[in-house]
């Protein structure tokens, strides 16, 4: 498998840093904006379910993802969508970004990225939330051949469209890309649908999602990942 890989694309949240380090810092926001956060999460569940149905029936996705997301969230909260869209942008998309200034990466991430690039592989990053500012705060900007936010193309993982878009940005066919993520249901399943090879960063508390594609390999730390990819 390794000889067919020309590029490696990574998820960001929970894959390059531990989610718990972010969640601890997010706690004050969760306590203050619980109703918004809950409704936002429910809206995204609806969007993902609708995406799957539309994919099976070959129905186009909504033209404006952010407006549709705000409309669903507003309906759950019984409020007007336009002011809520602005609030989601300022709080959910931009308000969290400063928290990343003090978050530490998983051990070995920088060394892994450097080694992959040194070996001649292209590097890509695909995240459900806008990643550029977060990458800067995490010390990871300037390391990538392509960076993409799934919402910018109007679909959330595991819809294959964001994965196809990052492959296009990397100028590689999907079958020559290994996608690395911590979510079996979103990262592994979505990348597999797009025709990519997959690597799952599996933590001790995680189980494989039922009726989902099996990853090409699993690892629990970046030392194991490097052993598979670079040795």
C-alpha cells in the first residue's frame, strides 16, 4: 500500500492534538452558551443525515451551507435565522480560535509532518471547521500543500465531496492519498467513500463504528504511524 501513496491528508481536531485539551478550555463557553451549542450540534446531525439521503438519491446539496445551517439551528431554538447566523459565525467559528494558542499537539506530530515531507509526499489538511487561524496558533501553518474546510464546499464529513476537493487541491487522485483521522464514522468512512486509503488514530476508549469501512491501518500514537509509513 505504501508505494501507492503520493500524499497524506490529515484531519485536524482530535487528530493533530487531543480533543480533551480543547474541551477543558471550552468549558466556560459550554456553560454560558449551552442552548446554542446543543441546537448547533443537533442541526449538524440533521445536515449529515440529509447529506446521506441526498447522496444516495443524487440530489444536489443546499447552495449556501452556512445559511441553511443557521436556519436549522434557528428552528430548533425558535428564533430568527439572520441574527443567529452572525452569532454562529462570531462565537462558533471565530470565538473559539484564541483557545488554540495554548493547546499542545500530540507528541511527534511536527516530526512526522517533517519526515513525510522530506520523503517526498505531499501534505494536505481537511477540517470541518475553518482551520487556517487554528493552524497558525498551533504552529502548523506553512507546512501544507493544500488546506481545505469541508463547509466551504457545502458538505460535512463523511460526505465524499470535501475529500474529493482536498485531493483536487493536492493535485493527486484520491487513490494515491492516505487520509488520517480520529473519527471512524466521519474521517475513515468519508475518505473511503472518496476512494482514499485510510489511517485511524484510535484511542483506547474508541470502538469501530458498525457497518463502516475498515481502515487500512490503525495507530494509537505517531511513533506507530511513522513505523508504518516511513520505515
